[in-house]
């Protein structure tokens, strides 16, 4: 029994060592292929970055992956991809790896007071310009509608052009459609019945001929 246990231990140890060696070789080969196309984006002091949210409660499938508060890069540690960052609005410094940082793509926000003043002044100007333009547009549209209605009335009432010249295309005289009568409907239905009966008789004759030929062949 002791020999069996020792043999099993040696076999399992050998298998584990070989599997571990193969795994290390595969990782080394995959890293080699990945590093061929991988490009490192280094940050410089003063760059604005965002920090990744590591501790998330629950699933948070649609939650934010990066903190909303931007950070400023203070310095980079020598020979390692580790940076010292500080919040943009002030606060304690943090030492983070490059994998936990990404470039901040939005611009810094300006002061709210100046932005509100600019928005109010631009909005007042736009309202004043619209108030000046709208009456003129309404007057022009009303005049155009009156002219179009006057031309339409003249075209309907006067078959002649100016100076008594006849129009090139006079208005057509329209007539109501012909009314359907009962006699016409009866005639059409009788003709249809005759055609159907004639076709049925021809089909019966052809069927009888085929049956007669089949009996003769048998």
C-alpha cells in the first residue's frame, strides 16, 4: 500500500510540474505575441486623467466604470508604470498603476456665474432679433396668401385672358358617369353562366373520350 501511495504521489507531482511548465511557456508565448502590437500610452505631469472604480457593490452592469472627478498627474515613478495623481479640485495624492488610469476626454468646467451671464445676454439678444423678424414675416406671408387667393378666383371666374383673348386651354366640360342598370348586369351574368356551362360540357366530353381510350388499350 505504501508503495502504491508513493508511486501515485510521484506521478501526480510529475504531472503537476509538467502542466505548470507548459502553462508558463504558453503565457510567455502569448505575452510575446501581445507585446508586438501593444502600445503604452505614458502620461506626463499635468495631464488630466480618470481613475477606475474598483470596488463596486452588486452587478452594476450599466454603471460607470470611471470616477467622475478628474485627477492631475503629479509625477511618474521611475522604471515602473506607476503614477502619483491628485484630484483636480484638491485633495490627498494617490499612487496608482497605469491600468487604473485613463485619459480624461472632457474639458474643465468654467465658473457658473460667468456662464449664466453669457447665456442670459445671448438669449436676450436672440429673443429681441426674433421679435423684430416675426412681424415682417407675418406681413409678407399674409400679402402672399391674398395674392394667391385673388389669382385663384380670377382663374375660376374668367375663361378669357386680358384684352379679351381666349385662353389656350379652356376648361373642360365634365359629365357625370353612366349609371349601371339592372338589365346590363343580368346580361353579363347570363353570358358568364353560358360560358361556364359550355366549358363544363367540353370537359365532360374530353373525360369520356379518355375513359374510352383507356378501356380500348386495356
